[in-house]
């Protein structure tokens, strides 16, 4: 079965600061309770429609786990005022347990994660989820104390591509780069080629909307390039884009209509982040339309246990797809 995680929005973003060794903006890249869901009624209303689909289903989920650091202080500054924190061995194990259990509860075939520090953290999840997932890929930027993207998946790993090393156009001229790794992972699940991108755009702290706009334009282009190169593949993106519907980065992702934001159906119930007295839809899942499969209407769901999920400050988003 195939499903996907998604998030919508109400307002503009605010989340964990950007990762890095020296502060909340991290490595600057400019060259110049219960697992309740909020959409049960919507899903119930669409059961008959969903049953009309033939073929295997895929679930994709996206979740910013929030600051999953290991027990080593890589930045040299891990006090209460530093960006990087250092848990005890016991606290690290407990947090790894919590994250793994929360991921397992999503029952997704592909899980797109944000804010994973390094391979030690991925190895901790692999030790707990190795019976569920066969693919554990980290988009490591190799900066001290950075928080990175990751992809977990069932099936067989086919290929991994990274894109942060490549310059991208900046909307006011010159070039920049993705703030975090824009991770592209190819897997085969039940005979279906799936291309999954895990994204985490620039934080709104020390805000730079043009950086997010640059990242969104480049992400859209890379998704469409992957789709053109692999016309039989289901191509999805999930991540914390730090932008709500209607903001420039989201408008750029949706320019031309090739990409479908699956949580659009949730409207105001699609928020994935709560802070500063407001709720925001800043985590999203996108599908390249017209190839490899389709989104199952009514399947988009935000998973919360309170105001967020699994001890994070973000909720998880997921959705179902039928593959062709």
C-alpha cells in the first residue's frame, strides 16, 4: 500500500532555526499521546471513491522531527544558548525510541524527514526500524551541528542524488545554493519506480523570502527534470518548505500546474506547525501529475498528538497514491 504525508497552511512560517555550527542560520549558502488525525471524516467520506482505484497503493509521509542531535558536541558550543544541543546517552536513546515509534505508526512506504543531525542519528533509527524499512539515506551537509534531510523507504534502493553542491539562480541576480541538502532518492517498491525528494527550505528566522523562492524554483525544475528522465516514475516531494499557500515559494512550486499540492483539499485543517499564537501550513507534499500514478482524493491527512506529533514542534503529513 502506498501513502503520502502532507501539510497545508494558514499563515506564514516560523520554525526551528536553520542548522549550522555557528548559529541559527547555520552554514550560509549564498554565493554572493494518541496518533490522532484531523481528516478522519474526510477519509470516511471518500472510502467509496478510493475503492475505485485498481493497482498498488503507496503512502508517503513528511515530518520535521525537530532538532534530533546525537550525544557528541560537534560545533564546540552546546550550552543552553547555543544552536546545537547535546543530550545524555539516556535522553538520546529515549528520543530515538520516540521518533522511531512515531514513524512506524505512520505506516508509510516512503518517509521524508527533516532535522536529522548525522549518521549517528540515522543509525539509531535504523537499529529500531530496520525490520520496517530497507532504505535509510541522509542528506548530510557535513557542517558541524547541522540538521539535515533524510529519506526512509521500503523496497530496493536504485539511486541517490544530491543537489546542494550546485548553484541555483537567485531571484534578484547572481546565484545561491540550497540551504540544506535537497535529497533525491530513487527506490523500487512493488515493481514501481518512485523518486522521492526531501526538502527543508530557509527558515523564516533571519528571514530571506528570496532564498526560499530560489529554492522553490530550483526544486520544481529538478522534479520536472526527474519526471522527464523517468517517465514511468511516481515523483513526489515532501518537506518543511517554511512557506504557506499563497506565499511566493509556494506560488513558484505550483507555477504551470504540473505539481499537485495534495494537502490543498484539507484547507484550514491542513496546518502542520503551531507557535506564537498561530497555526501554519508550512510542510507540504507535491506530486508531478500525469505519470507513474495519481493522488487518491481524500487521503491527505495531518497526523497530530495534540498540537504537533511525536515530541516535535511539527505535525506529520501523509497521503495515499495509486501507482500505474
